[in-house]
C-alpha cells in the first residue's frame, strides 16, 4: 500500500522556496488515515491525487497548512490525524512472547469449542431463510391444537394453517403432526440449553487459563469427554411419535379439523389426476369436446359440415395424418379423458363418504395411507 502510494508526486517541503521569494499561499494536502485508528498512512500535495476506489479501510481528508516537521512518508504511521491537527501516536507495546502464544492458543481453543457446539446444534438448525419464524408458527399451531377444548368454529378456534401444511405434506394426521412438532421443539430446547451450558463453562475456563498446560487439559476434556458424551446424549433421531390410543374417539374439535384436512388432501389428489388430461391448458376439455363433434361428423358425415372442420384438417396436416385418422385420435383422447373423469369422480364420492364417517385416529391413518397409495 505504502510502496504504491510513494510512487505519487512527493510532497513539497515547506521552506524550500527560493530565498527572497514572495510568500506563497499555504499548501493543500490530501491525508489518508486508517478509519479505525486515525493513523496516517499516506499524504500528498498532488492536486490530482485520488485515493484507490476499491479500498474502503481508509479515510481521505483535506489539510491546509504546514505538516509536522518530523513526519515523513516513512514514519507517518506513527502519527494520528483527526481532520484538524496531527498528534504523535505512541508506539505499540508488544506483549511478551509467552503471553502472545497463550492468547493465540486461547483463540484456537475457542474455535474448537465453537465448532463442537455447532456440530451438536447443526441437525436442529433451520435449512431455509425465516425457518425459525416458521417453526414458531408451527409450534404455536401444534400447542393450540393439542390444548384446544372449545368446539370447532367457536371464537377461540383457529385455522391451524401452518400445522395443516405440514400434515398434508407428510400425509399424517393433525394430531400426530402436532405431537411431532412439540416433541421436536422439546429436543431442540434440550440441545440448546445443554450446549450453551458447556459453551459458557468452557469459555470462562479458557479465559481464566494461566498456561498452555491448562489449555491442553481443557482441550482434552472438551474433545475426549464432554463432546462425545453430548453427541451420544443428543443423537439425532428420525421423526416419529407414538400416539396414546389410536382407537379412541377423537374430540369434536380435533375431528372437525382432521376431516377438513383429509378433504383438502383428497381435493389435491383429484386435481392432480385431472390435471393430466387438461395438459395444462385452460378450457382444454371444452376444446376437446368441440373437436369430438367434428370428428363424429368426419367419420359418419350427415348434413352440412359443422363449423370448425378446418381446425381438424389443420391438425391432420400438421400431424401427417389423414382426416379420418386425426378424427379417431381425437375421439380416443376424449374417451381417455372421460375415463379419468369418471374414475376420479367415483374416487371422490367414495372417499368423501368414508371421510365423513371418521371417528378415530386409526380411521384417519387408514385414509391417509390410501390417499398416499393412490398418489
């Protein structure tokens, strides 16, 4: 930094004017100081000088007047400039070598401590932005659902949208999902409290260590004893929950919400299957029916040609088919579409009837499993 800066025009030293010359105006300097300490890193009287734009660790100031007589580009680091005046900065007092080594080892051991704590917490950290906020919403829904006592639809009832989103994505009942969320929150709190206790304890011991021997002993305890024990105690386990009694009748409040969730899940499955025949185009079924009327006339013409025959002719030409073959393809597609609509409508009627008869958590699980199998 200094070497590159020294290649600029050297500052004019006051008093170099020719003897007997008329007194000149005060020299204007650009002074660069370190932002954090106000230490001078460079100065010049070059009016065209512009500090490097890519660096933001220094601050450029204008100064008009005479510079300290003993300050040069070689020793300017030993001076501070506050924008108005220069003051000599005392030389840095370096700690003894042994003290510096001890401080270095303290920082190294603190990094080990933080790494070990992070390893234990990592399985419980949110993977996406605002994940902690979503966890809070899910936990609020889960606790409210499990503690609900009022009738569904009452003033104290809620929609449980966050809870339902998890339940639908997992094909699980609201009760199972709520229990899972609460259990996972308890596990997370246990891990946070236990690891924070260890972090606080070892951070204090590291700060109080008087020798490298103390630090080596702390490292051995942390790595060989404390961390393995915590890793065994808080071993990450897959999500699961054990219901109290799946054959017991659900409360009216829980029953209403489980039925609403199952109907929403059924609706998603029916729509998914029907989307396949729509090919993603709006009014696809209406267009197909219109083509089918033309196709019937092409295969069994009677009377005047219906409007839109040219539409089927264009399809046949672009597909490299005869008009009759294109008509048969349209009718076959309509038949497949009708079969999907019929099968999904039968499924809807059948499942809605069973959903309305749900009484227990076991009933809910059976319907969940069937919807998942059909999906």
